[in-house]
């Protein structure tokens, strides 16, 4: 991964963490663990861990519903153009 891709990944991970902190309820703790970009940076997979693990399915469903809202947040808080398609995935333990 090149330096620019690494910077984009870090920016997306940081903004995702801020967005989740603002939007999520206190039923679970959702932590962004890493972000993976496609080769042409048109798709970003954001990996998260959830505590308690019993809330993982609900948290992932919640994040999937808000993926479009997160793209809007990313558009407002970054200079990324074009914006990548966002996918939230559960980090494998």
C-alpha cells in the first residue's frame, strides 16, 4: 500500500470512529480496528469490533443502514474525491 492509500485509510478510519461515536447508542462499544481500500480507492471496507460480542449482529446491521450517512459525513469532513463506496465488516477474532 502506497503512502497516499495509507493516509486515505487512516483518514477514513478516524472519521468512521468519530461518526460511530456520535451516532451509536450505549448498548454496545463499537471500535474501528482498520480500513482496507481497493486498489483504485473506489471501495473502502471498514472493520469494526463490538463489545459485548452478543451485540455484533445488531451493530453491523446498524452500521450498514448508516453507510450512506457516513459517506455524507466523509464528504463534509474530508477532501476525498471521488468518495469510496463504504462497507462495514466485523473484524475476525
